[in-house]
C-alpha cells in the first residue's frame, strides 16, 4: 500500500513538474510587472537613460501557493559616461521554475544620439551568458534513465539589441532578445522575442499627471503578449496604476486568427521616498485557469547622486 501511494505521489509530482515546464516554455523569459519603472531588462538601449548611477532590485513570486511556481530575482545597475553620451550597465537575473532554473548576466551599452534639445535616440546592445540548470532530484523519480538524478548544467552566450527614443514626455522603444539560437541544446530552447514599447505623460492638473503606455511582446510562434497600462503620478512622488495583460494573434498566425485570451491584471505602485530612494510593489490577479493563484512583486531603486551634480533630472522620473 505504501509503495502504491508513493508511486501515485511521484506521478502527481511529475505531472506537476511537466505542467510547470510547459508553462515555462510558453512564458520563455521572466515576467515582470514593474518594467514600467526600469526597462533595461527588456531593452538595452534604455541603459543610462536616467543620466545618473541607478541601482534596481526586483523580486517576483508568481502563482503563490503552487509548489515549484516561478520566482525571479533581478539586480540591475546602470549609469552614464563620456559626457552622458554612453550608457553602461550590468543586469543579472535568476529565474527558477520547478526543476529548471536559469542564471543570466548581461553587460549593457547604449550610445545616446541627441536629435534636438529635448529628443534623444539610443542604440543599445547587451552581450551576456545564460546558465541553464535541470535538477532531476526535485522530480522525486530516481529510476528513470531519461531524467537526471542530480543537476545538469549548460552555459551559452546570448545577445540583446534595441533602440530607444524619448523626449521629456514621450518614449518609444524596440528590442530583441535571445538572438543566438542553439538547436542542439538539451534544455528548452528560448524563442527569439521582439518587444515594442511606447508611452506618453500628460498633465491633468498641477498635482496630477497621467501616463498611458503599452508593451507588445512577440515571438511569431504564439499569440503576442500585450500589456495595456495606465498610471497617475501624484505630486511627482507617488505612482499608482494598473496593467491589463492579454494575448492576441497579431502577425503570422495561420491558426486561430484573432483569438484573444485575458491573462492577468496587475495593480502597481511606486513611491519616491526621497530623491534617491524608490520602493515599488505590484499585485497580479490571474484571469485564466490560474485565477486562484496570485503574484507578488517588490522592487527597490536607488540613485547614487554626486553632491555637486545637478539633481533636477530626478524630480520627476517619468520613464
């Protein structure tokens, strides 16, 4: 009886692991809600756009309540040099889902080309290394030769590219990730992803500003992920807003044309505690079959300001 129960538990755990792995394949890259406040992980051309040494840390717990559900940590540091014409940065991410985990590090560089007094276009590149790990011991099955009994690790190089245009009130960016493909890898091969972002800030009153924005994430093999965002800025210190996330067939889909699947709605806030310190939090409510499992994300940001440096740029930061 104990042997039969143990076998059932192993099968259930294996099915759960396979479910999570399938979700990982669909999701591919780590998901964030607070990219709105720092987009360097999506677009290397964003590097150095704040014209000050800028540190950001994120932690995201996705689908809380499910064992082995995704959890992600990111640490990003970027700044400027060469008379503010060159942005440089470092982006590190750890992402774990079930028995699979990835650890990545990218070195970002962005050349900033002024188009006018208030308009800048940046061209960015981010070469990096990605380590993939499969820990077979977490599957609870030790007698299957197709499943590793311990950890199996592989490392591959990768590169991201992007372009980013902005004025004091408007921004737009395009970028691509996972550009290097390795078809002989044993791990799930990440698809190339292409991103488009844009947003605008307008005055509602001297105390209130409104920022609508959109993010489109496309890989041309599945429905595109679309984020529709709306935020208000109160007193140049407190951001409050929401993001509606859905998937929709946009380009090159021969099957299921026009299908639309709501995924989640996120409620997001960020407080500029002082000029140098920012704290953020988001709560994602799932709108699909995972409606009973929610997601929490926290972030901390810090500006390293030189005493003699003009800090007017820090109040406020719209993008």
